[in-house]
C-alpha cells in the first residue's frame, strides 16, 4: 500500500512538474513572440560605404528586424527609392543599418515630406491611362479634378436603349489648380538612375491638398469617378464651378460645338515664319547652314 501511495504521489508530482514546464515554455514563447513582433524590412550596408558616396542599390541589402530593436530613424526598404543617388554624410560599416540621419539635410529636402507646403497634406489617388492624362504627367504639374457621379433626379434621367431603366450622371469641377507632388514614385521632374525609360508607367499621383480638400476627394471616390485635367504651367486662373448633367450635354450638344467652332475661328492665324505660342504669334528664328 505504501509503495502504491508513493507511486501515485510520484505521478502527481511528475504531472505538476510537467505542467510547470509547460507554463514556463509558454511564457518563453510569449516573450520570444513579443521580442520578434512587428518586424520591418530595413536597409543595411552590403559593404563599407564611405562618406560622400552616392547611395545605390548595389551598396545595400534589406533585412527584417523586429520593431523593438529598431532605432528611431531607420531607412525602410519601402523608402529606399527616395534616397537613391543621395550622398551619405557619414561612413557606414558593412552590415550596419542605414539611417535617414546618414544623409545631409539639404539632400533630404528632395524627399516628399519636404515638398509639402505648410498647412497642406500629401494624398495619393489612383489613375489609369485615361484619367492620368495618358502617362504624360510630371511632378510639379498642376491639374483640375473633375468628378462624375450617378444621380436619380427624374429631370436628369436618360432612358436606356431597352426603355426599361433610366440613368443619369452629373459632372462637376471639384478642385482647381492642384499641384502634383509626385507621379508614381517620382518626386522630381529630373529622372534619376535608369528611371527615364519607366516614366509614364504610373498608376497613382500624389496631390498637395488641405485637409478639407482631402476629405472632399475621399468621399467623392466612394461614389464617382475622378478625371484629371492638365493645366498650362502659366495658367492659374480659376473658372466658375458648374454642374453638367448627361441630359444637358445631349440637349445642348449642337450649342456646345457651335461655341467651340467660334472659339477656334478666333484663334490668330500666324504668318509664314511665325508660330502660335500661348495664343500669340511669335517669330521663329531660323539658322542658315
């Protein structure tokens, strides 16, 4: 009987010890998970980088580092394109994490945040080949933003070809003279590296907006389609904001085209040796060979 009791006690002690070991292991795993939580991909030096060297992809690697072990200002891999071709102001050892503070202040001014005017915010919107002006936009260009929305007012509805349903749309000028801070990932009109051949291949543009203007575009994107209109760089005049419905366009199509014809006829016709520039005829200079 005594041996049986000792055996039961030993089993109980063993089970208790196993339970304590399980709790300890679980605690270790939990602490390990906390240490490795929120990993971020950062940029590290692939070899020694001397001060004054222009940063290039050949000089760096990426490495995943838990958030707990990150310094205050690491260069994240997602921001690498912004810092390419910038000279480092400090020498960096191979394997060391590259920091944003490793670059001269004057050079960091090339980053997007430094280009945002006081009181405004950077907001990115999607575009395609049509709404994005066929890939011809450049940072620094200014655009107007049109919005087209479905409407249900009976006065604006147009019968479908089947006659079963009706549709109606209204288009309006939402914002005028908006500056493009970036086109795709380009924040400078001067291409860097080998990006010249990729220009025009973008699916987003980044606008400089006030918080209220950003709210306007965010809510507009949920209900309608946006279109960008490129302005001449010297044209900053605001036009009267109106709303145009599909019914009005169809009913006034003849008037619209007549007005356009009159406007075209009023354009000056330049003489030989002149060209039309900003609505004026200017002499061209021809060089004799």
